[in-house]
């Protein structure tokens, strides 16, 4: 939550990102969900947590903001599940580009990313992680170029997203 709180001010400084729509996908691991269920004896308690997330997102300067919740299996499987949920639920329908970031990622200068996105021959903007992997903390992609099951478990032979 602390990263989401800080992003509001950081996005105010990013003119192009400030104009984008946002879908914040919030997930919790099973232990956190079970712990909250034990601590919350009323629906109002659970609702206050949802309201806290909504309040943080409302502070972001973007025109359209959506909040989605689902179970997060943690780390790489969680990154895959968030994308899988979005693709299979058609949350990206109607968008030319989708930018996926972790909440602790900071854009100091978004101009290079947008300049790459403006080139019609590009359908993804990615960052290398080592010699053979693509970093999934950040990427931009044309969603119409991704198969609906691109991030499903059956399309993965290894843990990495």
C-alpha cells in the first residue's frame, strides 16, 4: 500500500502517464487472506480494507481508475495470474496498449517508452533481465497481439513469468 500511496505524486509528474487509464490489480497470498478473515469478524471490516485501496487509487491523477481484487499466489505466479485474469476477463478490450508495472517501479522519464509505443511495427516494449529473460516488473504490449491464454499455467514450462 505504501508504494501505491507514493505513486500518486510520481504520476502527477509524468504528463503522458497521467493521461492513461489505470487498472490496479490487488492480490493477497492465502496466508494474508486467512489472517484477515480471522481478524475481521464483520463484513464492514473487510469493506474498510477495500475502501482503503480505493481511496489510495482515487488520489492518482488518471482520468479512469479501476480496482480489481483476486487471490495472489505470490511472486512470479502472481504476476502471471494478474495478466491471465485481465486477458481472460477482457479487461484490456478496446485498448491499443497496456503498460504493466509492479507498484514499486518508478518512471523517471516515460518519453522513451512512449516513443517506442508510437512505432507501428512495435507490439511490445520490454526490458531485458540478464542474457535470456525479459523483466516482467515492467512491460508494455498491444493486447490484441497476445493470445488470451498467453499467461495461463499450461503455457508455462517454468516458474518465471
